[in-house]
C-alpha cells in the first residue's frame, strides 16, 4: 500500500508515522507542504498514493488533493474540537482529559468526518512533553485503527453535524493576551499552566525590568517565597520568581525584538547584566531584596532544586544518572558538568551505572543555541564537540563497572551516539533515533561515532545510517543491533524494567565478573587495532574543517536556530518519489572509512615501515574519491604500490632463505586478488567501500603476524 505523508516539517510526529509505516512494510514517502501549491500537487502526482496522512500541518490542504484522495489530518483534540490552539487551551484551562482525532481534510480546518479518536489523561506538564508522549502515542494508535478501516466496505466515519453531543468546540487562536501573567494576582499553578501551555512555541510574553521576554521551561518551587513578581533566587541557569502563593523557577527566556532575531537561552545568561547590576537601585522595581544564589552540590544524591538538570540517585549497587537538558541540547558547560558528575559516580561503591538522560529528549548532542549566542561560534563549536567527546571517552573507558543507556526519549546526532558509549543500550518502544549529522550543513560529526556505530551495526549499515539521514525506530534499532533491547512503550513500565535489569546485573557477582573481564579484553584488543585517539583525531580533523573551513555548517545552524531559510523543496532522502532512478555507489567526501597507521605496526625497518605507511595513505585516498575516474586512478596507484612492495619483500625473503616463504607469498597473492576484485567492481559500478576496509583489515593482520615473523627471523639471522 502506498501512503504519502504530507507535513509542514519532517520532525516529531511525522518521523514517528514514517518509521511506524516503514517498519510495517508500507511504501511510504514524504512531501513537505511548504506553501508552494503547484509543487505540492506535483509531489502527490509523482507518488500516486492510495492514502494521504497529514501528521503535522500549519497550512491548509488544497481541495485538488482531498477531493481526489482519501486525506486524513491529525488533530490534537477531542471529538468536535477545532482550532490551531487546541492543546494550548487544554493545558491552560486545566483539562483532565484530552485526545487526538484522525479526520478527513475539508475546506474549513478540523471539520472533516472523524475516522478515529483516542483520549488520554492530561499530565501536569509542558505542551512539548504532552505532545512527545501522550499525543504522539494516541496519534499512532489512531493511525493503526484507521488503516484497519481503509478497505472495510461497511466503515462510515462520524460527521460532526450528526453528533451534536460531541464535547469539543471551535477554539479561537490563542494570543499573547490570553496567556498574560499577572504576578500580583495569578497563583503559582495558574502561572505554571500558562507557561506550560506555551512551551516550545510561542512562549509567554512577560515583562522583566521593563523589557519584554518570552518565558519557557517553568518548574514549581516548594519552599522559597518572596514579593510577587520579584526574582528571589538563581540556580543552574534559572531564575526563581515569587508568586502570590509561592514561587516558580523559569529555566529559559527569549528576548522579544522587532526583527524576531532572538534565541531561547538560560534565563541567567540572558539577564546576566541585569542580575549583576549595582547599586541595588537599578533593580528597585524588580527586586525588593538581594537575589539568593543557590549553589548545587552535585556530589549529593537527588535533586536539590526543581530546575536542576543533572543529578544522580544511588540504589544499593546501582547509580542512575539523570540529565534531562531542555530540548536535549548539551552545551560545553553542561557536558563538563555531566562529566564531573559521572566521574564522581564512578568512584562510588556501585557495580552498574545507568545513563537515564531525559524522558522526552534523551540527548541531541551539541547545543546549537549556545553556540550561536557565543562571541565566536566556531570556537564554541570546537569547545562543545571536545567536551562531549571527553564525556564519551570516559564512559567507553569505564572498565570496572557495567554501563547502561536507558533511552526513554528521542535521541539525535551526537546524542544518539552518546547512548552507544555504554555497554548495554535499552530503548523504550516508540523512541526515534537520528544517528546522523549531515543535515546540519554537511557536518561530519564526532563523539567517536566512527568507532561506536560500526562496532554495533557493521560498517555498511553505519554508512547507510549516516549517509541516508533517515530516522529509525527503536524496533528497527534493535533489529539491526543499534540497541540491545526494546522495552515497554509506557514510561512508567520502562523505568521499572530498567531498574529490574540493572539490579539483575548488579547482584549477579559471577556474571558481572565475566562481563567486565570480557569488556576489558575487548577494549584492549580494539585499542591495539586502532586507538580511540586515532578515531577522535580523524573525526575532529573533519569537524575543524566544518567549523573553520567554510560557512555551510554556520548557515545551517543559523537557519535552524532562527527558523529561517526554509527549504524550497522536500529533501530527496525522505521523498522517494523525487529520487533519481539511478543510485551511485560512491561515498561522499569524508566517509566513515579511514585507515590509521598504528605505532605497533612498526617493524623497525625504516624502508618497510615507510612503504606500509604509504599504503594507508593510498587507501584513504581511494575512499575519499569523488567520482569514478578518481576511483580508477587511485585503485591503480594502490595496486602498483602493493605489487612493487610485495616483489621487493619476496626477493628479500629468497635472499635470506626465509623458511616461511611459501605461506607468506600465498598471503601476498590472496591480497593482490582482492585488489583486482575491487578494481573490477569499480569498472563495473559495483564499488563498495567495505571491500577496501576488508583488505586493510587483512593487511594490518598480515603486518602483525606474517611480517613480524619475517622481521624477527631477519634480526636473528643478523645476530
């Protein structure tokens, strides 16, 4: 069955629908609704769908589509609910139950016949969190039920006009006037609901010291009090503002500007000049007494403030490390903080460390907003990538404890790779992974991904994941070996399962000794083949070029941060109906294949070592070839070098009457045949970089075994 997803963006719910349908074997493609109606109609005509589903829309579907195709819209509301601010109103007015409807597209939005509706209890949380979890899962449940009706001859959707008993109604678009906070009147819970209802977008417009700011990421304070509206404390980048009956922590704010060119950042960062102003008279209207700065002791177990973003809990022999960073971004400072807390946990008498991340976003890697706000974005990018590399290196090299990544929320880019640093990776059903970087201006990526990713899924699959740049579900991640287990989709049950598994490992003394011994042996072997430093150096060489060599990454980052530079057309990687018929086998420049000379390959013979090093350089040139002509030239150079090297080595062996001559020459012949096969594949457009990877693996083993034996023989003869 051919299903087309029409969406305003390929994110969140659209990715979940895409992976669900793809996993189930449907032929699914995506066409972004970017406002160009002829282009949208062209996309539909190219794909010829049997069914169109619209998971996320900010623009209307034209009648030329819904009059000719079954076109179902996802609306986050109960039956009868209509309007673009549905979820905002549900949260702000304190609804205890809400829902998701899958309904037919019509001229008047949200008025089409309802195919399916699912309801859920409304948690006391932000709009983003509610959408990530309850709305998304309810929408997926609607999707699968609707598909059972698609070919049912007696199915009839529910029309609004025929069901006046529906509780939903037309809701007006929520404006900032509807969200306004009166700090002298509104109670804490009311203010929290207003900020929660605007979380993600657009934020609540408020006044701080006479200037307009949008408020985000609020948490209820349980002890501090003060004069309503005053900033009474700061901690962890957040400010605490007093209310008439308590106080609220506000983690992030965004200045309102005429140009709209602003960024959401930690509140204390945005207000640093105001908070540092002296004398106190400058804050007279805002502060009635000095602001209290709360210092968090991260070596203590548990949260000390509601806005705390990093903490751990120790339960017997297991330590759980939480880091629910806002939207999953991890700045340089946050990476360094997380590393310091991890290092502290590693000194505790525990057997297992569980990386819990955040429930909505596990991690999304480096923090683009912080980078954009820096005085020197290139320098901050460099510091940020090195800080997260330091963290991952520490996790990889933890050999005396079992480490587990418990991925309850979506993970992307460096955050997806961070999960792989642990020994075991368990993910909640419904999680989406995006283990790639190139959408951000052809960013190469670091986080030791060229070591961690192929180690789990193999080199070819690692290449597919990073080059195709498609999301994968937890189910697919488990199937290809990206994760070890997929656990329950409900967060509560997932957490219980994680604790059970962690305790099982921690309390099995004999099993733990076996696992840790194997872990140490594997790490030792991997390091002997190629050091972690080599992987990092190779990755950072490419990242340095991204940060300092051109503007592609910087333009992409700015477009992402400021929501500008919208795409003109649906990217080919998600629109299979727009892909070229022929697919090239060449790798892009900066592929994950790289071959690094290791010191332990050294024989001590200057000429032989030099020739071996040259071969590594030639192999790297081959995988970096941009076209077929370059591939042909580079494979010829490689074959010529190998033949000349083997001929000289074999002549030397005959001269010293080496007893292992025949077996050694046989290995040479096998490797030459391998190169001839690669040459043949290049000429017939069947080139696979895995072939040269396999050749280089055999070459390295040949050096360490056969060449070392010959070198030892020669040295004994001389002695």
